[in-house]
């Protein structure tokens, strides 16, 4: 790691911090999706087999992407996952609601990533 990278964000390893943020967000999303199956089913709001499969596949995708955050394409794939959850709202409205919540969280994670990794270096403070 170069001295310039530590000046940019103040973190010892900014890439690792950003990857951890993305992985944590995707892991929480996967857990939320899996835990949402039972309440939706119990409330009797018409959880179809299609909607349930969308939830399970999205959760598995979120878990897999959480483990691949080192790869640059995983950030783009996770963004596609958020859009896919919004589209899953056609199967059940609760999928879209989860998609909106985690989509906003993902936009925030992308902003933090851009700010930490791509901000211009700041000159050291003069004493």
C-alpha cells in the first residue's frame, strides 16, 4: 500500500474497508430475504411459488456476491441484483419493498466506495 492511499481516506487499507462494507450489506440483504419468507406466508398475502423462488434465488445470489467483493464486476452484479429485486415486485409487493430498502442502502455503499477510493489526495496538514 502506498503512502498516497493512506492520505486519501485515512484508512490503513481502504480497499478492504470498502469490500467489507459491500459484503456486510449483501449478507444482511440475503438474511433479510430469507427471514421475510415466513412473515409474508403467515400474513396470507399470496406468496406464490414464483415469488418464493425469486426470494431464495436473490438471497443465494446476495450471499455469493458477498464472498466475491474483491472482484470489480461483483459491484456491478450486486447493482443488477438490486434492480432485479425491484422487478420482483411484479411477483409480490414485499419483494419490491425489500428491493427499495436495500437498493437505497446499496446506493449509499456505492457513494461511500467512490468517496473513499476515488477522492483526490489531500495535502498533509502543515504544522
